[in-house]
């Protein structure tokens, strides 16, 4: 099995590539420096040259707030770019993993979203990820769509690192307490992906670390575990305006994963412990 991983310079792509390499799986991680997803000819040429059996498509336009002022670029990368990847995958008969997000849902209510629930994106980024999903679903049969949320990994910026920085600088931070979801550690998601690609259990799955928290709960957990004496003041979303509207309900129901025989990801707390140890070991 030969695997092509996009987004190797980002959080998830980095960990997927590293894990596959450590297991001796023939694998190549690529990013913008290799080719631009929006260049269909370049995508096809690259994929046909490498001829992977599996494509793990992690690359994306991920700046949710900037997307509001750059909707065309965001759609080109996440929508058309994914379509380019799908066409290229079909041309070499590769199966595909597409990483998506809870932002494809409207974020209403309190019930965890099921994989079959209807789309209702509330921002430009969410809409572009729906386009990406549709490109995969409409043309492929051998695909996994993995919707995840609140991703954190060693190779990039994320909420945990922001909290560690603020916690070291300030006596208190104000953090949104009415958006509820699950953080997801890239190493845990990478392990699931590595397992999944060896199967034919295609479909749409929800995957995140176990447990639902608010951003404020998560911030408190980070400060506590990192030993930072920074107070977390819970605030409503209305007090923390951002360019892109954020869903209040980011809860994803991950039961389908278990039903299909995959192990659920470890708890949020366990993931955070291991991530903080990873940062320490890396001298971050
Ligand atoms: N981060 C989250 O909280 C979150 C939540 C749910 C789902 N997801 C999804 O999970 C996946 C991985 O997220 P992540 O946080 O690992 O992303 P990330 O760290 O932002 O990495 C994405 C990578 O894609 C590259 N890229 C952007 N535009 C490209 C283009 N036109 N052609 C080729 N490469 C391009 C980026 O390069 P540049 O940095 O140079 O632009 C970056 O290296 C994405 O599909 C994302 O939508 C993320």
C-alpha cells in the first residue's frame, strides 16, 4: 500500500505522514511547495507520477476568519482543489480520505450531530468544506469522509498553544463558554486514519477525542495541567466577536466509528496530557 498525504506542513498531515513512515508504510507527504491544489494539471501530474493506492487529503484553506473576506480563494482550495484531488485519485484508482469538519452543520441545538444529518454551514469555510465533501461523495465510491473538530497538533498553531502563551503572560483570560464540542489530538486521529485505510469500511464518520467541553472548560484544563496560575473567565460568544460565525453546538456523535469496529479516540484529558508531554519533549 502506497500513501500520498496532503498538508504535510500542517498539523494533521504532519502526524499522519510521520506515523505511516514510522510503521514502514511507503508514503509521501506533500504541501503547497510541491503543488497547488487549485492547479488541476499539477495535481493530476503529481498523483499519476506517484501512483498512490490511498490519498489522505488533509490540506485545506483553514483560516476560518480570513475566509470571510477571501471566499473565492477558500472555495477554490477546499472545493475545487478537492475536486482536482478526487479526479486525480480516480485516474489512478486510489481510495481517498477527506478530512472535514463539524462546521458543515448549522450548530443549533444540543444534540450531537450524526453523520447523516443535513448540511447547514454558517460560514464561508464551512460552505467550502461542504463543497469538498460533495466532490468526494458525488464521484467516488471508495472514500472515507472524517469529520472532526477543534484540532490540535505539534506542527502548527492551535487553541492549546494560544492558551499556553496567554497563560504565561496574563493573570486571566476571557474564554467563550457557550460553544461546546470536542478537541481532537492529531496523533490520535492519525492512528485512526492509519488503521482505516487498510479497510474497505467506506463512508462518513465523525471522530474526535471522547468528551464534550466548552472552550472555557478546555482552557481551564490546559492551565491546570500546565501549572499556569491564570484564571479563566467564561464569557458568551457575543462578547468575543469574530469575522466568521462559530457554531454553538459542535458536538459530533462518533458512535458509527465504534459500530464499524474502530476504537474510539481516547478522552480529551488523556489526549491533552500526551500533547503537553509532546510539546515539552520537542522543547516548545
Ligand atoms: N484545525 C482545525 O481545528 C480543524 C477542525 C476540523 C477540521 N479540520 C480539517 O482538518 C484538516 C487538517 O487541518 P490542519 O489544522 O492540520 O490544517 P493546517 O495545519 O492549516 O494545514 C493545512 C495545510 O494545507 C496547506 N494548503 C493550503 N492551501 C493549499 C493549496 N492551495 N495547495 C496545497 N496545500 C495547501 C497549508 O499550507 P499553508 O499553511 O502554506 O497555507 C497547510 O500546510 C483540514 O482539512 C481542515 O479543514 C481542521
